[in-house]
């Protein structure tokens, strides 16, 4: 029974046509682009600018956003080719099943739980913090016992937002996209307000020097040290040209989530056309907004004086407009709302695809007869997210979201090269340029950023993978559809007429 048996692209598409597993196709290119913007613009644009500019790059943090955007763009090109060629729910899991085999597909599916489910819980806690701060501006204080996962008993706001958005996602994908459109419009309006209002307070001297002279960073000791430092003795560098790349590793995490657009492939009306537009378009728009915000905030206040927790609000306070902090807080709250919703949507689609392949119990793969959504798995994901966000202080685990995403980038990039060789006959509505150079560079760049994560993050990641292996060998390996078909592998199934 081969661990590398593959499921053909044709069979993956046939599975989407089974009545009990058929998702409703309601999404357009605009919906997908808005989904992408909704999940990318979160705390990153409101927080990471200050950290990266003050500690690593100075005003050149704008270039760091460009570098991080280029790395994501390379991965986006690979995702766009796969999503338009294999328009099936599951994103990197589905792509890996068609190219690398069942065990690698299981690994990436299990890995995506780190990015999506855990990510949704982490952002729900952040949403609760933004709500608490916003209410305090109006003289309303929530008791810590119900609004703090670390020191309280239960973080009620974090759990409630997860359950509320679960209800929206269960009712229907089109309703979800409309709610997302309204909230994304609000938060983009706030970002544009920050950009254009801040332009009036930009001072040229704050940009000098644009690239500060390099300074040797302090090496981190113990398990918090980056893996690259432990393996190669490379200490972090602040400022200078190398500081720009160090900052890029920091701000990269502001981009996490664009790959979630690919999980909605099966619910898209014209996936061959709309998915590349949604993936690449949302990434391009967010990169432009990130660069503009970073230029404005470092122009308003010298990078050495930036606040690392709320740089935008602090910058406006420094120029005599502290009242703008309320508007920025509203933008942050709106930003996090859509991030939670789309991460939960993506997680449900990945687990739905795995259940449909019987790698997880197939009962979860039922689609609601009226709403056309995978309601069982969506509700399960929502409840799990609410419990995690309500009870567990997740700040220490947030980096696991990043390592899960980067691992997916590596595997998808490799899979593009493999599928080009094994299935050159497939119709590709979008083709990644300069194969194998672009996918290879994408994989290497993502892996380099993984090396910049802490040793303890890698250890937690390995423990998570060991748990996944136990589940696969105890249940999934023997219950999968390919195993029950005799283990021949999907590539030997009849071709779709």
C-alpha cells in the first residue's frame, strides 16, 4: 500500500460533482479579491510597521514590504497555476495529493490546521483586545475575567466573534462574501484615511537617513533563538541593506492568508479566470497599501521614536491628533473581523476536502441541502476556534501559524515543477512563468524565512507533525478512498470524458 499514491486531477474534479458533496458556485473574481484583501490586511499594517522600522530597517521598511511582497508573489504565481488547473476545495492539500502523493498531502493538510484554525483563534484574541481598547475610549471597561485568555477565566468576546462568524459562514458563501465586502470596504477606507491624512504631517528630515548604517543585532539565546543562528551562527543584523531583509522576515507575516483564496476554488463560477485574478490582485493591492502606510508613518515620526505596539495611533498623537486613534482602532477591529472569518472558511474547506477523500471521517463532508456549505465541518471549526480563543493564551503559539504557512509555500512550489513534468497535457488557464526557476526560488525563499523562526517553534511543529503521523497511520491510511479502491492510485482511474 503505497504512501505516495496520488489522486488524479480528473478524479479530484469528478468528486466535486457528487450531489452530496457539491458546493454552490457563487463567487466571482471580485469576491475572491475582496476575500484576499480581507484576510491579508489585519494587525500587520497596524503593528508590524513600527516594530520593523524601529528595530531593523528605519524608513527603508517600505523596501522590506516590497521584498516580502515579492516572496509572496512568487508563491502566489504557483498557487494561481494550481488553483486554476485543479479548481477543487483544499488548496495546498489538494495540489499535493495530485502530485506528491497521499502522505505528503496528509502532512500539508495537517500542517494547514496550524495556519488556519490556530490562526483564527490567535486573531480572535487580538480582536478581543482591540474591542476592549476601543470600548475604553468611550469609558466602558470589560471585566478582565471575561475578556482575557491569559489572566481571566474565559475570553468571551473572542469566543463570541468566532461563533457569530461561524453562523455567517454556515448560512452561505455569497452571504459571507457580502458581509466581507462591507467590512473590507470599511477597513480599506480607514487605511486610505491614514495615508492621505498622514501626508499632511510628513517631514522630509524624518526620512534621513533612509537606510540607516548597519548595527550588529543582539544574538538571542536558548530556544527563542532563530534556527539559522543555531545552525550557522548568523546573528541578526539591524539596519543597512541586510537590515532590510531582516525586516522583510518580520513583515512577511503581515501577508499571511492570501493562499486562503485558493481554498474557495470549488465555489468559484469561473475558476480558471477568477482565481489568478483574486490571488494575485489581492496581493498586489495589499502590497501597495503596506508600502504607502510605512512611508507615511516613518515620514510623520522619526523611526527611532515609533511606538512598537500602536505606531499609527502614536504617530498621529505625536502631531497633535490623538483623536484619530479611535478611527484607527475601528479599522483594526474591522480588519481582524474579516481575517477570523476567512481563516475559518479556509480551514473548513481543507478539512472538507480531506473528509471527502476519507482521510478524515466522511460524515463531515456533507453539504447543507439549502445553503450549499459544508455546514458540519464549518460548525466544528467554529466551535474549536471559540474554545481555543476563549481558554488558551495563544501568544506563545502564534509563530506556529507562520511555520505552517511557509511549509505550505514550499510544498506547493515544488508541486508545480512535478506536475509540469508528470502531466504536461493538462490545460492550464494560468501558467507560472520561468518554470522551474520561479517555483524553485519561491521554495528556497520560503524555506529561508522558516529558518528565521525560533527553535522552540520548530520543536512544537515537529510535535504537531508526530501527532499527525499517528492519526494517519492509525486511521487515514486504511480508510482513504484510494486504499478502498485497491491502492492502485488515482492516476490509474479512468480519465474524465
